[in-house]
């Protein structure tokens, strides 16, 4: 017998609340590793990928629903493979997010990537036919996306303004081309990262099958997350492993005196991210019809707010100039308006 569900009824208000919590958590998931100086980005991301895409999801399956492979995944192996391919694309987007983070900083990276995520992640499930919207639903979606596009433009301008201000202050000029390259990587990351939600929507028959077999709503979503996240593991692990191999720095992972603490903090980063994703999946289910369309906009918008708060507390915008801060403030406001519209039934 499967564990009983904590909540079995659909509720728009409760669902939105749960998704908002997931979004805020997704905006600060990098917090445990922000002050790490002993490791490079690739060391942190390698350990994070092991935690987020393997240890946590597979650990949950082993602990709570070990039969999900034989009951749900094996009989629908073709759908599992399709969902896994969306996971691979999502993994590439995650790697590009890491590059964006290094180029633009966590606040701007999350703002731009999450912004385009709302656009692609909300419309993607509808485009591939996993979610159906009536005329009112399309009107609501388009109306919510319009302020998002304004926010993306403002974020882009704020990024360029901030980079120029920092360059003038430090004596190291950042060219327009360098800023635009970072922004282009952010847009590619946002588009591909949105495949996580598209894959989750496409895999809804797996969730439905698990539910029909008596799995609780909390555990039935694991049937979808497993192939998506294992697919995502491929790029998330392979790229940092490639960098470590090329630079010959595998020893840093185990030879430093405080390597255990570094591993723990990087693993914790993966746990935070996984928790945000699983909470979102449950909240989207609670929201009911259209949960993966409107819920994705909400979780991404809340992620923006969380990351901007994190950037503010870590001093990321110090020396960026008043113009950049004002522009980013307006960008956040318009993005918040966007996901607020999408949250209203």
C-alpha cells in the first residue's frame, strides 16, 4: 500500500501558495555555496549535480516508492525515453545557467533566465499539446506574458548599465559585445531550462498511471521527475567533469583540508534545488487544470524575487550605479505583475 496523501483535493489558493514557496526556494538554492573560494564553479556544479539529479530523486524512490520502476516506468518505456530527452535539453540549459551566473552574477542571471523561462515554460506545454487552453486561458496567458517581455527588456538594459558602471569603477571596461554575449547565453539557458516543465507536462500520463495505482499526489509526481532529472544529469555532470579533466583538478575535490565541508555545502545546494522542484510539482497538481502552465510562471517569478533578494544581501549590486538599480527594480516589478496576472484564476 502506498503512503496516504497529505492533501488530495485540488485548490487554486493552496496550490499557488505551495508554488510560491517553491519559487522562493529556487531563487536562493545557490546560497550554501556563494562564499566558496577553494573550488572553481565546475567542482561545485559537479557535486551539486550528483545531489540534485541522482541522490535526492532516487533516494526518495528507494525510501517511499521502490516499485515505481516496475509499476509505472517500465510499461511505458517509450514515453519515459521521450520525457528523458526533455531532461537532457533541460540539463544543457542548467549548464548554461552556470555559465551565465559566472558572467552576469546570480541576481541578473536568475532574473533573465527565469524571465525567459516563464515565457517558454508557460507556453511550451500548450504548444506540444500536453495542456489545452480555451480562449479565456489564452487571453490570460498572453496578458500575463506582455509585462514579462517589458521586464526582459529592462533586465537587459540594466545588465549593460551595471557592467559599464562596474567597468568604469574598477578600470576594467566591459564591452557591449561582452555584455550581449552573457545576455545571449542567459536567453539560451532560459529556453532550454524550460524543457523541465515541458517534460513534466508531457509526462503527465506517468503521473496519472501512478495515481491510478494508489500512489499519493506527492509520490506520483516522482514517476515523471525520475526520467526528467536523470536526463538532466547527463549534461550537468558531463560538462563540469570535462572541465575538471581538462584542467587536471580532480584532486581538489578530496585533498583540501576542508573538502568535507565543501562537499556538504555543494550537496546541500542540490537538496535545496530538488526540494524546490518537488514542491513545485506537488503545488502544480494541487492547482488543478493548467497548473503546469500558470504554476510555472508563478514559480519562476517567485524565483526572480528570491534571487534578487539574495543578490541584495550579498552586495552584488554594489557599485552598479543608480540607473542600473532603478532599471532592475522596474524589471522585477513588471515581472512580478506578469506572474500575478497568471496566478489569478
